[in-house]
């Protein structure tokens, strides 16, 4: 064969060899290795301890149920049942140890994230009851009239 075939072949083999050498240096030896043998995936046996030490930022509404049973029952019987408590109150990362770590946002902007009227008929977002904030009680906070855990229920005045 002529050299015009061999040269590109040697270049390609050189690139493959370079990639394998770089992989040998950069990828840890226990990457993808488990008790059952080699497995594909982004897992390293040696850093499981690091992942166990990471605190979970979001913990779900079930965690709130332990201390806030009344609010949990209210929201589970409302149109807001699909919304996690942490969507409005922030992550529970340090809440039980530090109650100040949990935000109670009563702002109009928080409600408008979901209830701003959008003309998207084919999407689920378009099916939410929306308001025009310029005409619906402008400059008033929503919590003055609506109970956030169950907005169908009227606010006691």
C-alpha cells in the first residue's frame, strides 16, 4: 500500500492511543468498579462517604407533616396539593435546627409565579386559574384575602 493510506491510519491510531493514555491518568482506578464487577455509570466506590456526608437540601412535604400537621392537612385538601411546601417556603436544609432558616414569603410576586394569567391553552400552565395583577386588587398582598395553604377557604378576619 502507498503511504497515503498508512499515514492517516497511523494518525488515527496515535489519537486513540493518546485518548487511552489521558483516560488512564485522569480517571480514578475504582471508577465504575463494584462488588459485582465493572458497571457503567458515574459512580466511584471510594467517594461514597463524601456523598453520605452531603446534607439533602430539599426534603419533601412529608417531612413538614411531623410538626405542621394542620397546614399539611389544609394543603392536602386544596388545589395546592401538588405543590411541595419548599416551593413557597424554601428548602428545609437547616429548618428544624434553625427556624429562621425557613422563609415565609407572603409577597404577591410569589403567588404570581403560578397565577399570572397566561394565554397558553394547550399547556397545563394555561389551565391554572390566573389573574391580571393590574386589575385584581393591585398593590394588595394575596394573603389578605386568600389562605395560601387552601386558597378556596376564605381568610378569617
